[in-house]
């Protein structure tokens, strides 16, 4: 059991202002896994004041991007050195299968930090341009104090997606991790401290919604970088709109995987299924709507049922396990609620639907496949966030595209076909921020990722992910003057 009795605020481990604690419970064993102090509004005030002072007068924004990148790279190296322990910690917090989690929950974050450390050396932070009326120096400056708010499903990954680019940009950050997963956030704070991050540049304030909203509203915060549900994103976007505060939102998804009628299922399913059931189904990019051509519908269902029945469910610390428990009891209730809704709506369960036999502890749900699903049903429209797939029939490529687009969300998606030209034509017509064409890779950290429609505003990763934390300033220069560097 990993416990902390202090908060990391302003570069020091300080006593919390309040007396509340957050108890982390292992979703596999239902036993305590750790405890941290719960941050209050007074802690947020201290953290924002420290970030403000570090931004307005401290060394960090005044260092070169290359100097900042050195600190970010050190944290990446430390994560790689700590890979196994960090992956086990996250699995203990939220139940991610270790085999997948080691790569996605820890190695990927270190890759993201490396990418932004590398970009520090190539990004044009100062660009001398010939304007219409003279020379203009276009500077990209850090946006200021950032509030970074993340959910529990891929906690370190999302922390890296925000801290990597914002720190390289020269921002200072108040980071509010989800209350389910504060332990890896505290470990990350230790690694930044060991890497020599100056005081005030990073604070970590674990808390729930109310304190999160207090941080969003805080007048000392210049920019909110939020990842979480669409419901919370709308609220946060509205607050930021009132204050004209910069804001980027990475929200929910209900991605459609389109199997074209020429698909080779034996090749496609081993790439698709891990993306459909990714992270126990608790992934914003999970391919949860499977669109199957009507004349091959039964063949698709049979293949899916066979593959899903063979998935290993159990202790996520066992590297051979593919599906672990859901993060919390309330999440299992939510997923089981949707399983009942699907049946009430007339869809049929082809496999799963209950709790796995022989496991009497932990918040497990069987990997489940619904068939005879109409895209208008709630199980096809709403984000379930559990290992539940809906197989939807279609006729003709155009109808598949229309069904994929008939969603409030637009985060990710995929197409599977023997003909990549035909697949690319489909990919071009689906309104989502990322897409996979016969590819198992949903996100490449060197390229933009984010949502169309209610899946968000803004793009993380790639240079676009750095630009979320930059403000442009144009300085008109006198004739004949050239800046020295
Ligand atoms: P959530 O919105 O309930 O909470 C996310 C975070 O925001 C938590 O830290 C929470 O404490 C905080 N929060 C909630 N309401 C807030 C408010 N009004 N003001 C300030 N902070 C607030 O989401 P969740 O259930 O923890 O996470 C799952 C959701 O996250 C899913 O919808 C999933 O699709 C989404 N998600 C999106 C991405 C992406 O990149 N697009 C990645 C991962 C998860």
C-alpha cells in the first residue's frame, strides 16, 4: 500500500490545508491500495499562486525550449527505468491489464515526453516573416498558467500528453488527477522533482469535481487542458467561454469499425479486437460499434463470438490476461445498466452479458457482444465505457459511412478491407479526428489526435499539441533591422 501524507505544491511536499483523504481501492481485490491527502480550494489557491509566480517571475518560461527539454527527457528516462513498477502501480489503481498497460500506460507516456523534448529543438518558436508592409517577428510564447485535468483510464498517458507539451512550451502547471488514480500522479511529481524542475512549475492537487471546477474558474489560470467526459467538458467549456479562457477539450467517443464486404476476418479481427476491448473497454477510442455487411453478418458475429469467448479474463497483474476489472463498483453498475438497456431495446447478447464465473472478488464484467443492434439504440449512441460491443448490419459502403457518422461523437474509427483504395475513400468520409485503415495503431504521437463534434475541441499530440500551449505574438520590426537571434 502506497501512502502519502503531503501534497506536491510549488515544488515542495507540504501539509494539506484540509483533513480529507482519498482512499484508492484496488478494483481486482477490493482492498485498499493507497491513500493521499485530498486537495481543497485552499490548496488550489496555493498551487495557482506558486504557478503564477513561477510563470511571471521564475526561470522556467525564460529558459530556452532546449533547456526545458532536458528536464522533460530526464523524466522520460526515469519512466523507462521504472517501467514495470509504474505499470503495476497503475494496474493496482484502476485494473488495466498489465500486458497492454506496460506499453500503453507507461512506455507510451515516455515516448510522448521524448517526442516533445525532441520538438523543442525543431519547432519555430521565433519566425522572422516578410509581411505585407515590412518584416515581422512572429513569436510563439507560452500561454501561461495551465490547469491540467485528467480522468483515471489512462492516467499517466494523459498527464504526459499535457505536461510534455505545456512544459516544453514554458508554461507552469497545476495538475488535477482523477481521485481514482492519484498515486501515479504523485510518483510523476517525484520524478519531475528529481529531474530538477524549478519550484512552482508543477503542483499536483488530487480531488473530485468540485475542486476541479474551482481550479477551472480560478482567475490565476490562463488555460484549461481537460480530458474526460463530454458532460464535464461542456460545463468546463461554458465556464472558460464566460471568462474567455483558453481551453482544449478531449472528450468521449463511440467509434465505429467498418468491416467492408471484402474483409479478410482472420487478418482483421486480431488487430481490431484489442482496439475494441482496449483497457477493459475503458478507452475513449475503443472501437465499440462494429459495422458488418448484411450478407456477411452471421460470419462476422460467429468470428467475433469465437474471439471474444477466448479472451482471458482475470487478475490484470497476470500478463496473459486480456480483460481485467472495471475501475470501480459504480462503473460496473453503469456497464451492467447498459447491458439491461440493450436487452430492453431488443438487441440480443451473443456472448457475455454477466459476471465471469469463478471470480468472486473485483468489479468484473464479462466481455460482451450485442447483435441485432440498430444504430438508433442507446447502446449504439452512448458511451458505455466497458467491454461491450454492438454489431450493426449495413448494406453498401455509403450506408456504413452514414451509420458511422450518425453519432454525436467523432473521436476515432477504423475500416477493414482487402482494398486500401476503397478503405481510404471511406476513411476520408468519416467525420472523426483519427482513423485506422487496416492498422492496429489508433494514435501516433507525432500527429494530431482529438475529436470532431462532441468528442472535443483542439488536438493533442504532434506540433498541434504543443500549439495548444502557445500564444502567437507578432512584432513589427523597423526597416533595415535584423534581430540577432
Ligand atoms: P469525468 O469527466 O467524470 O472526469 C474527468 C476528470 O475531470 C476527473 O479528474 C474529474 O474529477 C474532473 N471533473 C469532472 N467534472 C469536472 C468539472 N465540472 N470541473 C472540473 N473538473 C471536473 O470523466 P471520467 O468518467 O473520469 O473519464 C471517462 C471519460 O473520459 C470518458 O468519457 C472518456 O471517453 C473520456 N476520455 C477521453 C479521452 C480523449 O483523449 N478524448 C481520453 C481518455 C478518456
